[in-house]
C-alpha cells in the first residue's frame, strides 16, 4: 500500500499497470463518503467527485482520464478504443488494445476483475455483482478481449467475503440451476439463506473458460475499512479498480 493505493500483485507483462483506490487516499468527499469517493451516483457532492477523479489522474500519473462506466449489473462490454460516447456508457466491462486508455470499474462489495493478455496486447476490466456474474459478464469480457483464454491473466480485486455475504435462495439458484458444482460456493447460514463466496464463483467461471493464470482475491470489503462497503454502511462511496497500458506499449 502506498498513500492509500493498492497495487495488484500479479505478473502483468511490461507496459501493463493496475491500481485499486481506497478511502484512505486524500480526497474532497465528506462523511459518509470520506474521503476518496469516485462514484458519481451514490449521493455525494458532484463537485467533490469531480475533484477526486481529477486528483486520481495525478496521484496515479495516469496517461489519460479513466473511461468511467454507468454500471447496471449486466454483461455489456464497451470497446474503449472506439469513438467516445457522450457521457458514461451503460456497461459493466470494457476492453482496450491501445496504449494510454485507462479502464475502470467502481465497486463497494461487488467483485472487480482485471484482465490482460500475457503479451500486453489487450486489457480489460469487469464489474461482477452476483447478477452480472450469473449472467456471464466474465465470459462476455473474455470474448471481447479476443485472445486465447489460456494466454489471459486475471486479477480478482476487493469484494465482500464469504463470511460477510448472506444471500437468499434466489441468488444460490441463479448459479446452481445452471451449474450444480457451483453449490460448493454456498454455505447454509439459516433456513433459506446462504453464505455466498463470490470469489469462488468467479474462479470457477474463469477455470471453465480456460483462464488458468488467476491472481488476487482474499479480500473482504465488509470487514476491511480501507474499502467502501454498501452492506456495511448503505450510504457510502465507491472505490475504483483500474488497469491501463502505457502509451509506449501500443
């Protein structure tokens, strides 16, 4: 950790960089969004969010402003190299093959995933709440990444941990009805309720897709106050998981 920034521990190829922000970074947001809220749709002051986003570019020495998304718990994937869309596109993942593009997702318990090709030819990012994960956001992102899945590196970012994440039967059924083996990612907590291991579900889907180089994980945003957690505080901010290629990597 450096100045409130978490640097992913994964063997990304030269030219690929990544970072995760935390609420410990210097920022303009006030309680309950203190301090480095980057989410524009969670009730924070718009000027504070804009200032935080501008400060992020300087803090990480980014080659460009992040390509923010309007996340909707779906499986749509944006190509960040195409013509700029006015505003923030409604999507939950993004890909890029050009140096200088900065991909980002915002979370506060959902699962962020970073991807890159082992030769740095392409990068991607995905936001995977349980709905998006069950619907196939990982598979959709890999398809748009357009390289052999066996050559993809994936990093699993901070999300709510199994000990803190109780769900109802509908969530379990969304996974188990399609894949009986997914039952291993759920533990009974009380009648009709389960502890859900989002990380295990993501790893299972990555393995099924042929992605074997998977890193990260082991976080719990609910228990770790470095991160925003919707389940812990409800009215709270969002932190960002980012991946980019240096312009020289083009």
